[in-house]
C-alpha cells in the first residue's frame, strides 16, 4: 500500500493546525480532481478503451491512501 508523507515545505509552517488544514485542503482538492477525471474516463460516451488501464486505482483506493490527511 502506498502512503504519502508531509511535504518538507508544510513542516515549516509554525502552527501544526495550519499545516494540517493546508495539507487536508490540498488532499481534498486532489481527490475531487481525481474523482472528476475518473468519472469522465469511465463514461462510455467519451470513448476511452479500458478505463481501468488508464487509471488503475479507484477513487476509493485513492481515498484510502490519503485517509491519514482527511
């Protein structure tokens, strides 16, 4: 299972609370974008062949990977 670590730049924030808010917001934005892209790739009207080969991880997989920050 993959994991993601806190960025060294985020660790420089003076407040742990601010660091967590910034990190959580970035992860939510990433997951929202991944969800949109996944939806479009899986939609048959867009004509992508083998969408599971384009994005091998499901939205649920991505949420699990980044659950530490949510």
